[in-house]
């Protein structure tokens, strides 16, 4: 959830919410204004001493640590800064291939420019961005290569399955949190078509767009909101897969003016 996002408002039907393998055809997108270099530095992205321990999962694409000690789960997460007209907000995202990111629609909406930073503080130039109409999802194309990409799970998780969330809450340090899938529910924010998943994995504003991973390091959902009783809401991976396979599902982001 971005710091100013609509999913931070109350919703009925549930407690108030704040809001890779081949993935099918993704449509081409028109160019978004190029972001100015970010003022985020590498030290900002290092996990703090109080951050939860890294997950004991083995991502399928690269289990080895990078030279600075980050594993593939952490390298695939990015911080996204939405520079709008008169305001700045932050969110999270994750790679699905070398030049494609997934995040939430509300993370990139109404951007004058988007700034993307990786786990090691590197600024990644954004080329294009597009949002889905039927779910709180967005696709961001990058001109620069991304460090690591997980696989998408073939199936949605079920109640009782463990999940790990990797992202940048409050636009700050990279964090890894753990929880359990509690079950499906109708989206209380009416942001998504169909059911979404409820978990008890801790998230905060700025966590929107984070990947939720299973024990094998595969993406099983995308964080998009938080309830007032500290539960997190996920767009299930089945919804993500269905939209990525539909060339008509995404429309270009309209920059603010």
C-alpha cells in the first residue's frame, strides 16, 4: 500500500482495510516520462538489525547469495516511488523477468514519473507502465535489467499454507515477514474482480505490490491492502496469471498533469 493509497480507507464486509515461468502475453505499453535519478542510497536498503530473518526458502532461479549477502528472494523485490503532481508516494514491486515488474495499480496511478530502486540501491530506469482494470495490478517495463525474478506458482495457496512477504514498508528498509493464509474472501475494497486471499503476514503502507511467496519461493499472490486488525490482503496468483495472459487486460498509465 502506498502512503496515500485509497486502500487505507474503511471497507464493509471485512475489517477496515488500508490499502516465473512463462506468464503469457503482456501487451506493449507507451512510454512513461523518464524518472529523475532517485535520492535513495544503498545504505537505506540494507535490512536493519530489527528486520525479520531471511526466509528459509530456496528460490528456483538462484539460491546462491550475491556478494553482498542478499539472496534471490530479496534481490527480486524493488522499491517504487511515484512522483505525482504535488505529492510523492511509495510502494513495492517484484520482477517476473529481466525487464518486467509487477506491482499494484494504486502504486503507479497518476504518476508524473516512476522511480525504481533495487535491493542494493541501484536506480532502474522505467520505460513504460500499464494498469489492469479488473484487479489492483500493474505491469512496469524497465529499460535496465533487474537482478532476479522468481517463478509464478501454478496454483493459489489454501488456508494453512505459509507465506513470506518481501517488500519496502513505509518506503524504508527491505523487510521479510512471514505468515499463514487464512482463506479467501470477497474483496472488501472492490478493487479486484472475484475473491482475494487473507493472510496474517504483517504488512504496512508501502508494502503494496510486494510478492507473497510459498515455501519454494514461488509467487502465490500480490499484497494490495491491510485490514484494521493487521491482516494482509492478496491478489491471488491465478488472477495475476489470467491477466498477464490477456493482451487487452492492461491500459497505459495516464500521467497526472
